């Protein structure tokens, strides 16, 4: 389902399907599909405007890149969602709230349809927003995630890798926040990332939000666990 909901959301879906029955707790949520992103872009006629905006883009000119990227993000942020898409997102968030509590806190996470390819990696280029509460904040955060597809770094990378801007879509994952103040967060790799040794699991972790580990804001603990 990577083409539909991106790598991150597809992986979360597999975790929910395969691991919850084994006692692994995966925070639930829902995904705004890449198809919904395309629908948003096309229904508002944004694709033509974006093509025009990037027609004479010069990524080697920092000021030119910054100006075009800013205008592109503003185009998305100031364009309202189609009503039927807005209604679908609202309904999905209401269902989530009915399971837990009114205005459930969520993370709104980017999930690119081209995050990890054999010849390119788009991972980490788009934004994630934490502790989002209430449908209006959720809708705004989804817009911010979509707009982050056009940050300076992402635009420059696509140009250098030979990807057309119109060919890359984005899914947004809306996932229930957990009490990170009561536990630890981290990243687990199935091999040793430096040597490629396959018989260990490499874990980096810290108290609090996992975002601080991913962004390098903390110096995490490190563990090597021998698989056998």
C-alpha cells in the first residue's frame, strides 16, 4: 500500500495487523491517502500554478529557491479543502475521539509515497506535528504536512535526483498520541547500521518523545542486542 498511503503509514498498518494480536500496542489512527492529496491539488487547479511557479526555478540560487518554495507552500496553505474531503477527515477524527475522549490528542505525520527507493531516499524531508487537538487544528496540520512537500530541501533534492515535482505525492497519518512522559521512545534497527552485521538489533532510546531522538535533539542511550 506504499503507493496509496506512503511508507510510514503502510508500515504502521502492517504493525497493527500483525503485532497487536501478539500483545504489541500500536497507537491507532487513520491515513489521508496520497489519492486524497492529488484530489486536493487537482480540484483547486494548483498543479498548473505549481508548474508555472517552478518553470524557471534555479535551485543553485538560494534566494530564488527560497522565494519559490515559500510561494508554493502558501498556495497550499491558503487553498481550502474540498468539502467532501474535509467532511471525510472530520468523520474519521470523530470516530477516533469516540474511542477515547473528545478532542483526542494526535500526531499528524507525513508519509511520502517515495520515501525509500533504490536510488533515492526522501525520508525525513517532510514535517510531523505533535499534540494536535481538535478538528480545526487537525485540518490545519494536514495542510502544513502537505505544504512541507515544498520546503527548500525537498524541492532541491527532487531537482537534483531528476524527479518531477508533480510525480511525488504525500499521505498524512493521524495517529493517537501516547503518554511519552510515562515511558521512553526510540528507534530500533534490524541490523548494525554501521557494519551491516545482521545478527544484532541496534536500539537508540531516550525518555520522552521519539521526535527528539530522530531530530538529534538528545544524546540517546544505545543498545546492541544479540538476536540469538
